[in-house]
């Protein structure tokens, strides 16, 4: 296992020094990163094949793709042949669009 991050997910201008656990159950937990105006959550759990991210409605989601081939399908980003051949899909809410600037996609 290496320390490479092929995908970085967050929100623009969120400067949080640490993550806190904001919720948990027997099978899942939610991490939160926040500052005075921005908040970002990631919920994951045992045997879940996905991570569920939430943000404030006014915050701009940011996805940095460091490795792989990206296809932008409206609300969905498909990343193929990423680190060690892994494939990923990132879904935004219905009606969302992704804008690209370099390796960064925002919505």
C-alpha cells in the first residue's frame, strides 16, 4: 500500500486543520471538516462500496483527479484506469454540472 491520492474531494476555500467524527453507528461513521463558513462531510462504513459526501448548499464542490482518464457525463465524473488500475464514479445531485480547470473539477 502506498500513500498516493489519485482523487482528492472537498470544497473550495475550506481550511480545516483536522477532521472530527460528527456521527457514528455500528456500521457507519461521518467525518466533518469545517471552519467558520464552510463545512464538508464524508460518511463511510463497513462493506460500503462508496463514500457519501455532503456540503453546504452555497459551497463549491472540488474534485482533483491526479491519475486516470476522466469522462464528464453531466452530473457524473467517471475516472478509469486510475491508481493501480482502479475505476471510480463521482455523482453530483440531479441538474448539476462539472467545470474543469486543469486537473480540478468543480460543481
